[in-house]
C-alpha cells in the first residue's frame, strides 16, 4: 500500500504483468447507482481515469511499458460508461490527478486517444486535484470532455485565465472548499476567487476533491 498523493489515505498499488488482460467483473458501482436512482437521487458516479490508473501501478515480473496496456483497458471503461449511460446518468466524474504532475511526453500524449475512445457515452467531468493544472492545460483543453474540475485550495491556477483558455461550452468545477479540515470557509474570500467569471460559463462550486470527506460541514 502507498499514500494517495498528499493525503493520509492509502491504496493498494495495482500490479500489471506483460500481456495483462482486463474485464469487468466487479459491478458494485452499477449496483449502488441502481440503488441510488431507485431512491430518487441525482447521481454523479466517480471513476479513476485510465491513464492515472496505469501511472499509479507497477510492473510485476518481466519489465515492459505499462502504458502499452492502455488500449487493452479502454474497452472496459467504455463498457462501464455505456452501462451508466443506459441508466440515464448525465455526468461521470473521471479522476485524472496525474495531470497535475510533470509527466513524460508519451504519457501526456496518451490522454487524447484515450478520451477520444471514451467520448459520447455520458458527459465527462475531468477531475484533477492536489495541485494546479497550468503546466498541462494544453493537453487538457484538447480532450473531448464536457467539464474540468480544478483544486483551488492547493493549486494556484488563475480562474480568469482558466476561463479564457477552456472551451466556452465546458463546465468549470471550482474546488474552493477544503473538505479535509474542520474550519469554516471564508465565503467572501472564496467568492472573490471566482467572481470575475460568475455568469460567464456554467460553474460549479465544490470541495477541493468533489468526493472528499466533508469535515468542514
């Protein structure tokens, strides 16, 4: 196990072998979506994105480039998104926190074909956190997604500059609230960060990570 970025949460590191095969055999997500929909809730499922998933994993056994597995895992993601689309899900949050890192160029280049393959099933909210996205914004804005979430607690992105550079029809989810502590947010201060773009594009206000523990509530 290792730490999830800069948090105290840990995760089991995925292990990949050469010729790794992927298939959908864990349907708890779909079961929980069905349950929530039956109760009348509006649901935004969350998936860890395929590029970050491979980036966080490690090779077991014979050495190989784990990025070569991207073409093999994408059909499973497409299957999940298709099932969510059949259920009437409008938005899926797809987390790619690797996009705040200094990635090798071949990994950055992998995002476009990956998301070309995933587009069209549901609206995708590309989600980053724990740092800013300015250094990789060129890669991000080329992706066929419908929205971007940015961490405005730890990241230093300028909201006006993001608004200027993002496609006009993209939703911007602003991670203004630090849900990892117990302190009340200064709403006047938070509003000042986004006031210049209010009314100029579709805008959501969220925690720094949209699914993080809301200790601030």
